[in-house]
């Protein structure tokens, strides 16, 4: 609700003006900067990797579209940091398809971060799943790295959306990120863009 005017003489005059609902704090306006974009070419690719990530940002975000050449309707989408294939990842999530919802989490510590589903060979033709990944405090060497993922794709005309959060149990600054299909390849035109976020 916007206040368009206050009459002179009102008890609301001469009050301090703030830029935020949090009195005394400036409005949060983070700056997104493009770091790199990768689009899979003809013949597909086993993974998309961002390397030599600068440590000059507060957080990272990855946005993109993905599809697998695996012989199923859907395939798993996974991520690793700094080429770490050890059992140092964990997550939990929610998935809904418009009529039902389910929750899941890791059993033990797997060797990758799960990001949700993407369409595959027997899924609806020419469709790609979407994914937005937030990686918080990626350069902070005093804490494990927290990840939040929002994904969606078409399950043969029945859509599904997933929300997943988890962490990488390592205090090292993240300098490389690799995203791939669980056991197969990403098809041509799969694309991911990495952004750095400056601000709080």
C-alpha cells in the first residue's frame, strides 16, 4: 500500500524518512554481475564446469536450462565443488506435481549435491528443465557452504517443481563448480549462467 500524500499540519509531518521497512536500514539492493555462461554444443557434454571463480563476491547464483540424453523420462541433476568427490555433501528437499507433494533427504553423506530433475530421452521432446541455484558465502573459509535450489521440469505434460537445500561440508572457498547429469550426458543447448552477488 502506498501513501500518496499527507496533509500539512498532520501529526505525520516532520518524521524521519527511511528507505526500508526496517527502520534505520537502507533497502537491500544486491548487485548481480555476470561471471560466465556456458552452452552445450553439438554432441552434448558430460558436464558444465565453472573454474577460477573470483572470491570478490558475497554469494553466487547459477541459472539455466538442462536436458539429459539418458534413456528415461527424467534424470538426476548433480553438482560438485572444487572437484570434491568425497562423501561431503548433504541435502533435504520438497517435490510437488500439482496434486501431491513429498519430502526427502540424504541417507548418510553422498559424494555430490542433488539439484533436482531434468527431462531426458523419453520425456516430452524438445523440453528443458529449469534450475536456479544460490550458493551462500561461497568464499567464507570459516563455515560449511549452504546451497538452495529451485528447479522445475515437465514429466510428460505433468509438471514438477522441487525446492532443495543442503550443504558442502568443507570450509574451503569455492573456486570451481561442476554440474552434470547423474550418469549420462547433457544434450546440446543445455545452458548455465554463473552470477556473482555483491551486497549483504
